[in-house]
C-alpha cells in the first residue's frame, strides 16, 4: 500500500513533504518548524526521520528545532555532509535505505547544488526532487553547470511515467509563464496552467508524465527547432532554455 503523502507549505513558497505508513512518519526537507509541527500534531503523528535533499538554508534550517522536539533521525548525502546538519544516517547516490519502512533510492541530481540528491520510492511511485526537477521547471544552476543538470534531469526522466514528482517550491506561476513563452502551442500546458490558476489543482505534486508533456526542460527535443537549435545535442538545447529562463 502506498505511503500517505502530505505537502506542507512553509516560508513563502517552500514545500516540505510528510510521509506516513508502516507505523512510521518521515519528512523530506525542513524549511520551517511551526507548520510541520502543526501538521504532525493535527494528524497525531510522531516524526521518526528527516531526509534532506541539499544544503540550502530554506531546506534545512528547521532541523535543529524539529530534532529537539521529536528526536527524529536525520538522513542526508554523505558527500555533502560538511554542509548539512549532523547526520544520523549518511547515504550516497546509488544506495538504498528505508524511509518510512519503504525502500528509497538515492539519486544524484547535482546542478542546483553539487551534492543535491533526490529520493525515489518505487513502491509508492514518488520522487522527492526539491530544486532539481520542479513543477513546470527546474532549479537555477548555483553550483553546477547545464551539462550536470541535464544529466540529473535525464536520470529523473528515466523513472516510470506515473511517478509523483514532489518538488521543493511553488514556482508554478513564473515557471508556467516561461513555459508558455517558449512552447505557446502546447495545449496540455495551457490546460494545466488554467487548472492551477483556477485552484483546481495544486502546483505540486505532479506526475512525471505531466512534466514530460508540459515542462520545457523535459521537452528539449520538441523545442529545438523553435529555438534555432535543430540537430543540436539535447544538453545544448537545455543550456539555451536555462539561460533564457535566467533572463526571463
């Protein structure tokens, strides 16, 4: 049975993600303690694990308070441990570990930062991507380069189409506006934006199938001609899209 998934809005536009099942509760990323603790209390859940995707403050700053309040074990990338809060369990890309009693795969999604990881739970068809693959977009390249991010997105894009993509921010308005500017004839994109604007659906989670159909950063093959890059390597098309988004 799939784990129960609860998005928790934090700060201005962050998402934290609570998982519950098998008698355990886990959190992916810790932007702000108060809304997370309130959600736990409302549901009568005790927090057992905190899994961290990357070192940026808006994803880890609530860890000390949450650990003090709950005693939860902290999990993160061993290769970025020096920039994360103290880890009780250090994991590496390619490894698997138990999250809420379910097998989770650690995926290297460096680009936004070097050492950024995603957590894929195949049994529940979920992937926690934070600031790598995002709803209708992808994260800015603060530490890595375009080739690194394209490789990361390609790894995520190889997951099953029904996988829920649980990203780190609600950037749907800005991402959607950019997507429409480079892919104006995309009917699926227009429908998704209309549903989001009407409040008929949240920004996240989305399915990987939806991202393949509407996210320009997964549609480089379809957009190459209109960008003047017909025949160029996909990584080159991605780099051009990312540069355009940075200027948008």
